[in-house]
C-alpha cells in the first residue's frame, strides 16, 4: 500500500505514512487471524 503512493509520480499521499503502515499491519494481522476483525 505504501509503495503504491511512493510510485505515484511524486505527488503527496493524502495519508501520513505512519497511518498507512499501521493500517497495513492491521490488515495483515487480521488476515492471519491474530486480531479480531473490526466491528465484531
């Protein structure tokens, strides 16, 4: 996800990098079943 924004022809991401990283880690951990899905 972060890499997609980095490749985006030099324009700035609308999201801070730390929030993108935190979100990506959450998706990964939910996919592994290590944390509960949101809203449940």
